[in-house]
């Protein structure tokens, strides 16, 4: 498949370049995917199907979806691929398909956070009874709770906990429970579970109306008369481009240690205000940026959510696509879909 006939061709080439030599274990195998219709899921399914075609892997992909007909309408190019099949169901209750599935990608993000652990338990039971060798579980940086403002980055051994008052606490606790289930499965069965703690990302397929700052900024830069920042712009975030995200997740699945959590995200902090200004500049430089309020008079360190990536670096992984390039690629893709 040539770049000119694929809307993400250059990104897929990037994924292939940085995962070279890792795909052979999928040759002739079947892969089961939950959450394959979400942002992360589409990138992994997209890159898997690309690798399947480029390397003649003759692999098959079964994607579990609560609404397969809706997915087929909005992403027909993936749904119509001959190596892919959609299975209607929920990860908590789905009927097990027949046959062996050597690899499982458990990427589902339940609409009700408490469902995450039961869904993980069922997916692991499926993996243990259907010949699965490796399983990827996408956890979240939310498991750390709030990042102390004097802690530059969050390491995997940080013992923080989500506050009961945090509206995301239930989701974070469910992800913690899912990690524990994966660790137990790795110890007690043939399934080698890999754990990825995902932070913040940018790229095609993201929901530009979901309340994520960078997605909202990109939407505003294309559709509105100004880029709106809802706060004072001081919180610090970091953004990993989706093609790098796919590289990191495939590498963790194929080469990561079993039941060892890996932070997945850029270690390079940037303020929300600077992100808004960067988006406006890359979009053409004429869209003004408007803050909801000015920074306060105190000199307290800004709120932050930044991963330490020392552990994943031992797998040879690093940020390859910088933030400005990531914003430009995402803007171009978003404009092309309007």
C-alpha cells in the first residue's frame, strides 16, 4: 500500500521503521482486540493491518465492539480490510470466539470506570483458555493520583494513590485492579501480560470535542475565531504523537518485561498556555489565544502531569516526533477530514 493512497501513510512508515524485526511472531497468527475502535485502538489496528500487508504476515484481527455497525460506517477502510473482523459484544460479557489467539490487545476504556476490572478479568480468562502468549493492557497514569508539584516526573515506582475526592478516582482504582489481575495472570498462567500506563497524546483519530486541551485547541484553530484556554494556562502537560505511541505499545507487547508497568508518554513538559500558542502559530498564526483568567499572584509550582520514561528507554524507545511536528500533522489530518 503506497503512502499516496493511505491518509496516514507517512505515519505508518514511521511505525514500521521503528518496529523493524518485531512483527514475525504474528506471522500466521490471530490477534484479539478490545477497545479497537477508540483512539489508541484505531492506531494499533491501523498499524497492525499495515504491517500485515507490508510483511505478508497473513495474520487475522478480531476486534470486539459494542457498536460494530457504527464503526464500520465511520471507519470503513479498516472495517473492510480482508484481515479484520468485527465482533459485537462488551468486554465484560462477550461470547468467546472459537480458536486460538496468540496475542490480545486489551485497550477497552469502559464508559463506567468500575467496569474496567471485570472486563479485564473476562479478557484474561479468554486469553488463558485460547492459547494467548502475550497480552497488552493499557492502564493509565491516573493510577498515581495527583502528581506532587515538587515532583518533576512520575516514575513507575511512585507510591501515590488517587484521592477519593478526585472525580477520576474510580477509573484510576479500576486500572490499578486491572494491573493486579494482569500480574496474577503472568504468574499463574502461560499469558505474558504487558502493562502500559498511558499519559497524554495528540494525533489523528483523537476526539476533538472530548474536553482534552490540545484537541480543543486544534478544533478552535480550525473552526473558531480564537483558541480558548479555560484556565490560566499554567498547568504542565506533555504530549506523545500517536505514531510514536503505536511504536511504544507494539514494542512493549513484543519486547517488554512481563507484568512490569511502563510509562507511555512524552517526558517533555509544556504549559497549557504554550500549547495553545503553539497550535495557533502552526495553524497559521492569525488566530488569537484567549485565557479565561490570568495566572494568580502566588509563586507556587504549577500543577503537572508528566511521566518519567527511563524504564521504557531501556527498550530503545524515545520521542521521535516533536510536539510542533505532531501538531502540524494532526492539524493537517483534521482539516482533511472536514
